[in-house]
C-alpha cells in the first residue's frame, strides 16, 4: 500500500526536535525499518488525547503504519542517540539506541514531549542485536508504563503497541512488535558517561547545558557551579523515584547507568516485577545471577549510578568534592521520602519518632511469611473503621500480627484516627503482576488483544474498586512463582 513515493503521514502535530539541534556527535540519522502486515495490539486513548492526536488515530491505517515505522510522520526527524554506560557494575563502553528510534519532539498542552519507536529496526548502535522487540516484552512495557503513571510514579509513557507476524529469534522464535514511547526527554546518565569517557569535554558541556536550559533552568539561578546543581537536582529526583518504587514493591531489574533517566523517570521496562509475596532480597531478573539489582539493593544502586554520573560531570566542576557534596543530600532525601510514603500507606498523617520502627516491624512480618505485599497493605487500608480479620487472615502467626496491630492502632489513635480513603489512595488494589501480563500476552499471541485493553483499563484506575475486576486483584496463582523474566526481549 505504501511506497517510497508515499508522502509522510501528517498527524497535525507541531514538531520542535531540539535534541536533533545538538548535532551528529550525539546521534546518527536512522530511519525505521518496515515490518509486514502490522496490526494494533494496544492503544492508550487518554494519552493520545493529551498529545493532541486526532481522535480517530487508532482507526487510521496510515497512523498504524507510521507507529510501526513503515511510514514517515510529517515533521519527524528519526535518529538513534549514542551513549555509553555501566552494565551490572562493569564499564560496557559505547552502547546507544540499539533498537529505539527517536522520531522527534512535539508541542503538547503538558509541554514538549519526545516520541520514540522501540523495536523499529537496526541502528548504528545495535551491536550484535537485531533492532527488534518481541510482542511479550512490548506488551509488558506498554502496560507497565501506563500502570506506573496511574500510580503517580514518574515514568516514560507508552502510546501504543503494534504487532507484526515478522519472526524474531530470542530463546525461541517470536513475533515482532513496536512500542511508541513518550517522555519529556530520553537522555540517560549514560549519555554523559559517553562523552566523559571519550574526553569530549565540549560535547559534555553542550549536553549538560542543553539539559539545564530545557529541564533544570533553576540550576542557573542559584549561586555556584550550575553543573553541580544539576547533579544535585538529578539526585533529588532519583531519590524520590526509588522511594516510590520501594513503596509499591516495584523491582526494576536492570538498573544499569544507561537505564537511568536524567529526569528521574522510570525508563526501560525489561524484567521488572511488582512483588507478590514480600521478600526484600527478591531478584526479578533471571539474568541477574548475582542479585545486584535485588529489591533491597535498589536504593544503593541508584546512589552508585549517581556517583558514576558525578564522575562524568567532573570535567565541568571545580573539584571532586563539589560532586561529592552534590550527591550527599541523597543519603537523607531517600530515607525521608521512603518513610513519608510508607507512613502514608499505614495511614500516618505525619512523621513521628517511632514510625520507622513501626513500619519496619510490619515489613518484617511480611518478610517472615512472604505475605503478599499489595494485598496486605490494601486490606490494612480497608480495615480502618472496619474489621482487621481480612488482613489478619493473611498471617499464620496471628499473635505476632495482633501485637503489631495493637501498636499501629495506638499510633493512629494518638493522631486522632486515620483517613481511610487517603490510605486507599496510597495502597493500590491492582498492580501489574507478572501473571496478569502473562495471561494478556498469551491471548495476544492467539490474535485476541482484548485482555491487553481490559488489563490496561484496570491499571489506569489502580486504587478503585470496580466491578468485574476481582480476578485482577486476587492472590496470584501458584504457577505465577514459576514465571522467569530475563533481559531477553
């Protein structure tokens, strides 16, 4: 239907493409590689509206082709950016967008947003890869991106997923898919590491100035070194982000420096997991044999990555101490942010002495019996003004729970009670559990994408009790613990 002579599809968007203005030291112009017989798998209508897309976009054949990479979008400027990074604690050298192609930046009511196709074909940075993404990982990223946004956690977004019968070889032969990702910026820690490692100080400064001018202008309004202020600001956002991850039991799985957003967004959904039975040492990535990215290690890994970011920025600072000083606030910001969020989950209206011990005691109860993280907190919220029996029934050691519950109720009474609805808004009923994603993927492989949409709609309202969704909020089946997710996607 479409040929090289077909004109680009015009969605009526206003493109700015500021990243492309940095110059080709930062990227390589890279058109997507077409896929045969594309079809819609999932579409986020609310996000499409927020971006200013026409309301019939999901019905438009040209839009389907464009978001698969088969047809250019008028105003876009496809490219793949170059970056480097540390992977599993080791310097990996040059990396870059190996299967993600940046389309450009559009004006939206929420400010400039970049669009990117993930799985759109080979780029100069694909290394040994094929530039493709498979259906299973694309569905997981689509659902996770929107689930995290609905939970109020900073994240890249996902507009749509398109599929194709084109074969893609991983452990087995799977089919191809493309995710359209959306974010104010896809710049990572690894972009800075790349230019620092190659002694490209001019480009390093140019990149830092770009990020400050467009995303952190306040760094120039303070006295002192603006690049140190940038590091401090990124550290603060990262501290808040990881606190939010911990508070919902989210494991990222691959916290390499090239997977860390300069804006403190959750980025690059691979072998992630929302925990079922709580285990602080849980490893969600089957490829992570050493447990580097286990749940309880995420806060320290984030700091380690920030330290790498600080090292990359050293050529722009007065001395090493300036970088260390910029990182220091993380050590207090993270635990404070985490305690605020855990306190909210327990219905505590302010942070008081003894709250950390109360929180830790409940987490230890969950740990000892591997009690389901999401359900335990949700039932605790529902228990305010009602019976404790539903949450108590999750525990074998009822006496230990009763002793803790007495302390908790005394704490709530001391503050004049708890706001049940506020607690429910801090404790989701539904999260994207691995088995829920797996069931949607299985249906999609059979050509039925209705479960993807059903699950998406539930995840967009994670705090609400809605009819017909009890199966999505139930305890996971026994087979869920056998699901293995790796870096392969």
